[in-house]
């Protein structure tokens, strides 16, 4: 039985979701792949917990929720934080789930590059470093002969990168058009069904925990634009950066505009388009009953290919456990490629 030791950087909603899904699935991973998955270190913004024998997932979540600081974990809590955590523990895979930073991509960029230099594989849910430094990161992974997986950075549970790279490898993807932000889709869906205005619907979504306290990245299209850049690079091979995307959010959408669109048989959705000559995120009219007619926090994407025509996928695009599930899927890919031996 092979011990696979993981380090979780970032213990907010997604990091705690990782602890939950690892607890739920680690026995299955033992049975399927002969791998004993251990969380050997977890870090938040100012402290950490480090134990080479493995940490208790439920205790990690309890300590974080009750005290707010991982350093309060009995016996193994520490003031070590940031890059120093990667020096202080013996790990195999970094699970990076720190908040997205679209300004300079820190600390995700430095954490990822350091892990690569240490010869460690990385699974991330982050978007900022990929949107700003995609080529540098992929180049560093290749140079250090490690795996870098980032399915969770784009569509939550919606399998879009793995779909294109692993299920449709015989195809040339010519475009991807879809709804890539669950928060804005929820807001627009509620405005449509309830006839409410933008401000009140945003407050409702914040109260429910669907929208962040500062919703700017979602409602102004920044989050979807980052995902557009990632898809452009990883699926279409376009060397795009964030500044290449034309971005408009939903904060100017009125209930009156939604009502008028509805009378004509249309909905208003925040749509991302990725193609060789078009990188854009903006509100658009879509037909009722079409593939774009989805509600709540669902995401969807239509992938247009040369051989298989259009392939449409959808899945939940927001949520701690859902995003963590996508990260666990990427971790399983790492296990299959590097640690699993079929006897």
C-alpha cells in the first residue's frame, strides 16, 4: 500500500471541501488504486497544521470553524505559513486552494512554482495565476517533470478541460461558448423567475452564501474572463492573457430588460466565448429552451469540434464540495499516471 501525502494550501470553503471529500473517498481510493491518501499539512493565511502521520479531516474542519486558526489544532498546530509550509513538510502533491488574485496571482503563483522546483505535482482550483502566467507555469511544470492539473479552475463539477483533452483528443476544438459563472447565472435566473431587480437579487444571493461579500469578480465578469483565458490556452492553444478578453458584467442588467427579452422568447445570460478570433465575456440574449437555458448555479459549455460537431456539457459551477470534487478528480488522474500499479 502506497502512502500518498498531500498538502492543502488554503483552508477556506474549497480547502474544507477537500477535507470532506478526501474523508468520504479515501477508502475507495485504497480499494481501487492501492493508495493510502494522507493529509500531512494544511495551511490558512497565517498558520498551519503539519503531521507526517496524517491529520484527522473532521478535526481540521472543527478547529477551523470553531477557532478560525489552524494553529489551534492539538499538538500539531503551528505559526508556520506561506511558502515555509512547503519546506516544513514531506508531501507528494500540493492541493492549492488559496483565493484567486487577478492582480499579481500571489500567493498561488509562488506556491505552485516552489512545489514544481521541489519535484511535486500540483492540483489547483485557482484562476489568477493561470490567467496571468499560463505559459510560465506550464513551462515550469514541464521543466521539472511534474504534473499540473487545473480542471477545478474553470467549471466546478462541469468537466470541460478533461473532456477536451482526454475524451475528444482526435478533434480540433474550434470554439467554446458557455455559461462559466454560477453566481451570475443564479442572479439572472432569479431576476427572470421572480421579476426582482439586480440590487435585491444580489443581496439575496449574498445572504444565501452564493455571492461573495465583495461580488466584483463574479458580477463584473472577471471570474468568467479568467476561465476564458484558461480555456483558450489549454484547449484551443491560443496564447491568451487576461487583457486579451473583452469583459462586461451583469451589474447594469435591469428587470425591465429581462422582461422584454422574455416576451420575445429570450433570456439574458452572461456568456463566455472562446475562439481564435474572439475572446469575450458579456451578457447576451439566448433562446428559451436552448442548451443555454439553465438555472441556479449551473454552468454549461458547448464545445465545437471539427470531427464530432457540437458537444455540450453542464454541471454545478459553484460550491465547496463540488469544486473539491473536481480537484479530487484531478488528483485521481495524478494517482493513475504516477502511483497506480495494476497487478
